[in-house]
C-alpha cells in the first residue's frame, strides 16, 4: 500500500516563488534519502499566487510517520519566515496513479 501526504503552503505576499524553490529543494533532498520514499510532486496554484502544494509518496505507514519527524519539520523551518500560516497537512492512501518521468517545468 502506498501512502501520500499533501501539504498546502500559503506564503506571504510575493514570497511564494523564492520560498517554494527553497522548500522544493529541502523536501527533495531530505525525502530522497529517507527510507520508504517513493516520489514527490511540487505544485503551484494557478489561481492564487501565494499558494503551493507538495505531495510526497511513501511505501507504508512506517515511512509516512517517520517523514512526519524527519522531512516535514526541516521543510517548515526552512521557509518559516515566508509563511502566512502553518502548512495544512493531509494524509491519503493512494488509490491509483500514472506518472511519466518529468522534471521541473519552467
């Protein structure tokens, strides 16, 4: 069973792009070396210039819980001063997914 965590990040006015770059790098670097890590998607809202989402995928409940201690806190700390509020966190059980290998798109 693959599990996912989605975090919604609301940044202060005009801070999203620079802070989200830092966040994406932090999540990527820490998560990639974590046991049970399966993947990550970083999404920028098209409707709100201050919002971004990060979805991480984990092998099992153990790795998801470990990432709550090892991945999420350093990520929050890295962008804390640019956040308008703490990130909203929701966990999911992956039902289905189809992804092709893609990289940053800018």
